[in-house]
C-alpha cells in the first residue's frame, strides 16, 4: 500500500498501587480528562475513560506511531505526577506496575463504552479482582493467578 492505515481499539485497565481507593469523586473527572489529554497528545484518541476508586479503564484508538507499552507508560507516569499536585491527600498516589490491554472489535465498542461509563454501578456487585478475571477469561488470556494481584 502507498499509505499506512490502522484502526486498533484498545481497552487498557490498571489499578492504583496495592489497589488503594484513591480515585475519589472529587478528582475522578479531572483525572479522566487529564488522561484523555495525554492520549490525544500521543495521537491515541480516547473513546471512553472511567473507572472506580482503585482502577481505571481506557478505551482508545492506538496510534500507528506509538507502541502500546509506551502509551501506557506515558499515561501512568504523567497522570501520577499530575494527581500528586491536586492535594496533600494524593501525595502518595502511584499506579500499579502492570496493566491489561485488550483489542476490541469496532462492533463491540458501544457495549464497552457503556461498561466503562457505568463502572460505579457495576462495582456495587463485583470487585476489581473478579472484574479482571472475567475480562481475562473473555479474552482467553493465559495467566497465573498467584502473580496476578501481587
């Protein structure tokens, strides 16, 4: 082809270090907007960003100009530095080391957007660990549970 074309929807999930419930209602929308800005700067247009008090979901279009690892690294590093400037209660804010990333068919994006949008309601019935295990099973990802949540 004379032109490089790509359209890769990626669902990224990661939690706060030790899954501490640090993403409180007073900061969550600002955090999601800030992360959306980082994604846009990296040409990874955000489709939906949301989460719960101890983790975040990002659905974006992965740019053909950046590796997934680099996108996640930039989002985590820059958002962690930013949130620490938002008040004393965030001075010990860190993201976990790992992350999950899953490709999404365009035909499933609307369902995933709703899933991300209604995280608060969703987590009234299911905790983060069960949510991740379900996502891993649906995506047929091999994992060793003893290393999954350390």
